[in-house]
């Protein structure tokens, strides 16, 4: 069974599928990319409570040993003897003991807790931008939200306006000053003292459809449409989010809810301020942030860090839909959005297809899978210790987190625990978990170890509690066993290293992150390569390792590390998406795919290299965030002459249609929806493709072979690999 097929069964991708019993330094961490709710063909639904070990809380699984006469099951994690509560026989085994069911799901009861949605609308958005936004919100209310879903409406500019939805014969608002940083308790007291438990503001769609429809239709822009403004529009974004969260807290909702923020500019006042209103003060850049010249960044980040804790405590998701040609403060907002599992969409306009498609996808495809209030708990055998996690999750520190001594002191990301909180969870949510070998245990090569993932969540649409349990086993091997190399997953390793790199990039300059990636790669290839010391020409990597260096070459050049051509908002967006995507999606972001279309046959994959560009070919490039259809100069010329409309050139028409159809398929189910760019060779839009290609031919090349060239001083992949070989063989 290959690694992709194994992932389809377990929902797991291991960087190393065989672990060394001696616990030697593997350079690449012992880690697992876990997609806990991955859609699988066979996951038995069990209508009863899970049976858990009284010692370590592990759930009954196929690796447990049973004593049928005594009705005892032996926990394979802590070896405790547990009573079996009902009669059992080898001819009547429960599903969780079947060897083929490494994953089972428990759904003992069906309860109904309606999801809640708070729409948070920026009134400083220009009127022509508000119109399509209002249309989209009305479309959600009338066609996509179930009648039992709870909804609320908050608008803001220099003030925060909480709309009263209990009756529709007149408008009623509750006002909060945008400059004030109201505490959670203060907001709760203001609402509960006035209106009991805040329910006049948060009602089922069936009870308030008329009033909320009227309120949305009456929304108008308060921004001053001056042709040459001298100040930015007033926005108290931080206060508005805090009020929205206070509303949900006052309603005592811990069942799962979303705050959906729609904005078109940065906060200019109140907590969470990004930039001063005076246009003479430019919005912060990466340089300003790294040199502590961004006046408001540290204070605003601290505010949103505290807000993130409140979101986690109440199981509330924060989504950011930002449509603007300028930055809106996504860099400051990234922490609460990412940790709560929310969406972040950056687009030019509320008119744009990416915005409309993302919002529509969220409620048409994901509403059934919009699960809330989730936790993931890990149970391991005593020979494995837990280091931490990276992804849209938060550590839940409990008094007994380390009751078995299986949590390491050295933490990675969200560490110090064996239990993590996720405010929302979809079938695509992926968390990277990190582990260490417990050196205190006497581990014998050939013996097995177990890791169990217990995911508890609440279904968003129906509200029922579910518990999905995945139990995976691997074997310990000797320090120099060939199984170590055979079990290396270079794709999962690249995804894990990308998450570690962007974690480091939050506090280090790009050059320091690149240096760390290079040092790690040199040590890795030196450890696992075959070579004669001091002889670079003798260096070889086995097939299981051979692609990993080029993954690192593209990662170090990517927008995740090199921020010279991106804004802080764009960087925050790119890193947030990478931090939750699975191995396949992460790999496309790190090393995009490139396909060539020609008259010679079906499309074929080609190297991500400048030499792949030719006048006679069409290229389809997928970088996850955008898809480029690149027409060679000869193809572009034939298009301009209209040959595709000539019945005598039907093959040319089909050639042009093929990449367009494939591009539509690529973006169909992807969120955020990628932008499709069509361009001709040597056109300005071709830069989106050229920026990602290996610069094997540059302005400094002595022989170009008639190929296009890339104007850059960056190393080519060939030079990078040559230098790697020289460094790897040094003793």
C-alpha cells in the first residue's frame, strides 16, 4: 500500500513510517500530518458511547487484547485491565475491534444545537462596493441558511451598531463607541442588563427574516466620497469584533458560531488599529514591522491575541472577507482568524468572482461539514512522547495533561499538552503533530508502538455530538535499518518543514530562515546520502529522498519565506492557508505544477523551468492561489488571427479549450478560490509564471539556446544542487 492509499485509510501522513528505537536525530522531525475528518469510504457509525480505558483514556481499538471468559479487555497503551460492560464473543465482535477498521465514529445521541452567524459589515465601504455585498448576504439568508440557524447583524464605522431584530416595524440599534476597549464582562453586562440574555439581537432565521432583510437593505455607506481625500474612513474593526463576540458570550453559546467580518479597509481607531486616519501616515510594511517602526502593530497584535483566547473559550470562529485594493490589517487579524479556524479571503472587490464563489462554497458545500467545538486528544504508548502541534488549533492545558509523562518539556508550536481545541473542523482541516522517542523506555527493534487520535466535535447543521477515533500502529527499527529510508515520505516532510519555516519566519528575517533551511538540508543529505567523503561527484540520493532537495529549493524561494514582493496582509494570508492545508495542497503551494499542451497528444507534466516555455505550446500552471494559462507566442498569434473560429482548424480550437476546461476543474472545489490568469508569452501577465520557474537561463547565461531568460541573480536548481553536494560530502 503506497503512502497516498494509506492516508485514505488512516487520514495520516507520517514523515517517517519507521522510527529508530535508539531515538537518533533524524533531522526531519518525527511528525504526522493528520486530517482527522478526512472523507473516507468506510467509517462505521456506532450508535453507542465509546469504551475508554480507565488509566490512559484510550478508546477500545483493534489492537486491544480480549479475555472473553472474564469479559476483560487489556489496553494496548497502558496495559490496564478494563471490564467489558456487555457480553462478547469472537463471533460477535463490535466494529471497533475489526482489524480493517482503524477509524470508527461514535454518534450515541442526536441533539439539536443551531449554529449562529453574526454578520459584521463595514459601513465605511464605498456604496458601489456595498451593493454586491448586500446582495450576497441576502442570498445567504434566503437560500442557504437553514431556518433554525441563529443570525445577528452588526455594522460599524466610528461606532458599532448592534441591530435589534426582534421586530420589523421600525429600526432599533444598540450603539457602542468605537474608541473604547470594552471588556468581555462589560459587553455582557450592557446587553444582559438591557435585554436579558441578548436574544433580541440573535434570533433564528425563521423568526427574523423580515427584520434582518430590511436592516441589510437599509445599509448605506458612511464614507465621504471626496475625489481627493486627506483622511482614511473611520473604522473601529477591533471594537466591532469584540462586541460581536460579547453578544455570543452573553447568549451563553458554546455550541459553535461564526463572526463573519466584511471589510474594505484598515482599522483607523479603537483597539486593533492598523494605521492612523491621516493619509500622510503610510500603512505598515514588512520592514516597518521587523524594525518596530509600525506604530500600532505590537499593541494591536496583543489585543487580537487576547481576542483569540476569548474566541477559543466560546468556540467562536472568526472569518475575514476583505475586499480592497489596499491592505486591511489581515496581518494583525491573522492570529484570531487562524487559531479559530476561520476563512481569510483577500480580493480586490465584493464584485469579484473569487469573493462570491468563496462565500457561496462556504454555505453550499461546507455547511454540511461545518463542524464546531472540536477537540483532538492524542494517546500514545509509553515509548512515544508528544511535542506539540502546528495548525488551526490551540493547546488546552489541563492539570493532568502530563499524567503519564508523555508530553515533552521542549515544545513545538502549540505544545505542553496532549489535548487541542479547534473551534471548527472540516474534512480538509489538517494539523501537523510532532513527537519524540521516550529515551527512558527500553525499546526493542521490531516491536510496535501505537498512536491514537480522538476527535470530538459537534455537527454544525444538526448539532449532534460525534467522536471519531483513529488508531495507527508502526514498528520500531534498528538505528541503521533500511526500513528507515524506505519509510520516508518526502512530500509529508516538505509540508512539515514549510510549517516549521513559517513559524520561524514570524520572529526571524527571511535570510535567517533560508539559512536554517539550508543547514537542515545539508545535514539531512549528509546523513542519508551515499557518497565518498570529499568527493561531490560520488554523491547519490535514493529515490525516497531524491525529490526532497528540490522541494526545499522552491520553498526557500516561495512567498512564504521571501516577503520582498508581498505586503504583510498577503503574507499573512499565504501562511494561514498553508498552515491548514493537507500534504497535496501544501506541495502545490511549495512546488507548483506545470503541464504542457500541444498538437502531439494529451497534456504532459513538464519541469518547472524557464526552458519549458516554447512558442508552440500552451502551459497550464497551478500554484494553488492562482492558475495561469500561458500561450506560446505562435499559439497567441494564431489566436489573434482567429484560427480557432475557422471550421478547418478544429484541432486548434480543441487545443485552446483543453487547458481552459482543466483550469476550471482545478478551481472548482478549492477554497480560497484561485484566480485564473490567461497570458501570452512575453506579456506583462506572464510574470506570474516566470516568478516561479527555475532560472536555468538568465541574463548572465553564456548560452541561451533560443530560450526565454529570467532576469535574476538567484541560484538555479542545478547550481543549488551542485553546491549542496559539495557541502554534504564534507567530513
